[in-house]
């Protein structure tokens, strides 16, 4: 069992912008009240987080009394001038229509292309796996964003599926189970588990 490495992925709690279905990348938005009641019984040896406050605060809610190592590389895609806007506000915009139709070859104005985003996230993942392997950690958790989790699932889940085919919900995390050598080689994990989150009871 010493050869097994668990890397968990958790998305930040629901924010006010998420409720409005607005694009939320490098901008931040307060967590909704219900997000402050989520919980998990899982605990890990080490924690990593996006440096955006919605992730840092979620880490504090899910894993109290921990200090996650914050990485800018784990941020959501930068949506540029579309940050904070909804589909209804953008649907008549020709550049937006092109991006929605072909996000691989188009880019939000002043934002990130899909290639730039995934290259950045990959760099963050390599920092994390270097830390895991050099410290001989058996497990760790990453608190990040929906787009980041989708990319990591498309790259490392046992089942090969495209970026857009994966779901990343606020009420569920994932655990990648690797053997150490597979992780070192940058290959897909051997097992993927879902980790449901629960709301704390009141009263």
C-alpha cells in the first residue's frame, strides 16, 4: 500500500456569481451562505489551493486549521472582459459566438486561450506532483476551480474523455489513485473515486 498515492480534487463552494451563471475566472465573488456549511470527513497530509479567495475560504471550511499552499497556476481560466457577464449579456456578441462555437481556436478578449490555460494548469500540477514525490506524501488535496478540475480529469482519469465531457460539481470531489511510478511518469491514474460533500445540519 506504500506505493499508492491519493490526490483529491475539490471545487470551491458556490459563489454569488455562480448563482447568476456569470463567467468567473480571475475575478472573485463571495461564497453563498450555503457554501459555508459544506463538509467532508476526509483528511489529507497536505493541501494545495488556488490563490483566489473563493478557494482559500472553501479550503478553510472543508479542512479547518490547515494552511494550503497557494498556487496561482491553479486559478480558473481568465475570461478577460467577459468576467462577471452572463450568457444572456454576451449572446449577441460576435466574438463570444465564435468562442462558444470553437473555444480551442478562439479566446476571450484580454483573457486566456484554452491552450494557455491548460499549459498553466499543467505547470501547477507538475509543481504539486514534484512536492508529493520528493516528500514521499501518501495523499494530498487540491482546492481549485471547475475548469482546472475538468482539465485534470481529461488528462489523468483512467477513462479518456474530452475536457468538455467532464462535470465538476460544487458538491462533489474526486480522488485520483496513482501508484508512485505512474505518477512520476505523468500517466493516467489507476482508479478514480467520487467524494460527495455534505451540508452541516443546523440546530
